[in-house]
C-alpha cells in the first residue's frame, strides 16, 4: 500500500495490552480516535498477595483475552475485516503476561490476514498524550509508573532518546513500598497521595539529586528514610503520623521529578512536556507540575486518568506511528521483557 492510500483511508487498529496485571483491548482510529477501550483489572486478585504475582497475572490474561478482543471490535461498531492491523505490547513487562497478548494478537493477525505491529509499552504511555492533544516536536516526556521512571526526549515523531532513568526503584514501586510501611493495601499509591493532600503537616525527608548534571532518579534511599521514621516512632511509642509521613514523602518525590523535568525541557529546548504512566494519575504531582510549568511558560500535556494506567488505547496510538511507515512485525514476533525504547523507534 503506497503512502497516498494510507493517508486517504481510515486506519482501524485493534490493540492488545497484557504487559502486567491489566488485560485490555481497544480499537483506535487513525491513532487518535478511541472507538473502544476495554480493561479487565486484576487489582482485587493481587491485593491478597500484596503485589502482582506473575503466574496469576498470566492465567487471568488467558481467561480474559479472547472475549475482550471480540467485545472491543463489537463496541467499536466495525467488523474484524474492517481492521487495518493488529497491535500488541511486545515489551517491556512480565514475560508470561506479554506472551499471552503476543500469541493472541499473532494468531488473530494470521487468521484475518492483517498486518501485525509489535509495540513498546512506554511508547504507548507517551503517545497516550496524542489521544487528547497534538504533540509538537521536539518534546520531553516524564514517564512515571510502577516499573519505570524516565525522562524521554522526542526530537521528532516516533524517535525516542532516554536521557534519564531510575537507578533503583521506580516511583510507583516506591509509593507501594511506602504505603505498605504505613499499613495500606496494594496498590498503595492512591492511599499515599490522598493522605499527603489531606495532611497539614509534613515530616521533612531527603531529596536525592545525584550528580549536578544528571537526569537520573533514585528513590531507594528515600524509601529507606521513610522506613526509619516509621520504625523510630514505633520504638519511641509515638503516634504513627501517617499523614505527615505521606506528605513528606510525596513532597520529596514531586520536587525531584518536577525540577529535573523542567530543567530537561529547558536544556533540550523542548516545545512541550508530556506527563505519562500510572503515577501521572497522582494528584499531587499533576498539581505541582501544572503550577511550575505555568510559571515557567512551558506547555504541559497530561492525559485523563483513564489513559494514565495500562490500557490498549495507548498501544493503538503508538502503533499508528509504525502503521504510517508500514513497519510491520512477522508472525514470529517475540515477547521482549527488557525491550529498549530507542530500539523500537520508527525507522527513518
């Protein structure tokens, strides 16, 4: 199919996301219009274990995926033959969970004789912003999730350069660990965010800046500092002060994320700052990043809550980049739990 035909005909991508503990299927038209986006969450299942159990997650994906693919197409108001391509999260993620999606998508692409597009999970989170606004290049993305904390520079559409990443815990992981120390169930991030916003006091906690010119992050030491405060208060018989601890923790995290993001935007002369990933739903982070960007005159894009957590619509949005260039995968597509974002970049 030549470029003229690609641009003149609507593109319907059926996208599949099974990288962790959400099974999701969506149909996205032309990379921006979400016709359906179904998500089966496993939170209640994993809550009993205090975190995601990979084997259980894979089993749940197997139970859900076939029906969700059917329902996503029906909800979009199209037929399977109307589809232009099948897209699936190839990585990164839990290998067993990824395999369920890859096998389902590959089988469907073969059965329907449709192109297959292997898609990067983090590219999906970044291009979730394209579902709500037009991206302007060059731009900078702050990726904040349970498994990733990264600053990604996009010089042009579909080209990614990771300029900073966490050296230990991801920010979402740190939130869950702190929540567990404060006695909250999995997932703990929303509990910490709520407590932090409600508390009028904050217990001072360290900020980890690393080297002066670094865009990397580190949250392991901050997590340990929280545990020290919790244990010391217990030993002294003092009240737990969950709210003050939560606020102190969140203020430390947010200050580092926001400061480094704004410095990166300025240094790389980026046109926009994109917030993405599950922790983009954090109200404290959204508010402070919005305030600082307005003060600095930086255009900030934040997707609505429904596109922050793992979902297939974001995979459809990212896959459209490959569709436009007709860069398809073979039916031997492999799940890649350590998939590099730069490696997935659209080829020139």
